[in-house]
């Protein structure tokens, strides 16, 4: 019997999916700082998966799912994050034009 150890935050339905395949798993529910740390680690993992995938849009969607989870557990919402994003875009612009700042002279 081989046991793969993960010790990481996973999507809510993953234990059901594993068990539906006839496999055993052990999981627990975390909250508070452990949940936030898990989400932060998951965000880093998903960003690396996006880079490694050759920029697969499904991996980009995974990043947004983690951002949604972070917003929720910070007492906000994805919609509120999108409003803040738009506010910053209105004030400072987005990243559509590919502006590469080379230097600034004081």
C-alpha cells in the first residue's frame, strides 16, 4: 500500500472525488490562520502551475478561485476585489498596453 502525503489545502470536493474512485483519504477542516496560510501557499502553487503550463487558461481560472477564497475568508468577496481592481485601473491604468518602465530620473 502506497500513501501519498499532501499536507495542503485542496478544493472542497476533492475528498468526495477521491473516495468515488474507491480510494481512502484522510482530511480535516482548517480555519483561521491555518486556512489563510493554506490559501496563500495554494496561490503560490497555482501561479507556478500557470507558468509551468505554458499559460493555460484553466490554470489562470484556478488562481482566480484561490483569490475568491482569500477574499471570502478576509470578510470580503470576489465582487469587491473586482471593484477595487477597477478603481485602481481607473486611477493608474491596467496592463493592456505593455508599458515597460526602464528608468526614472530625479
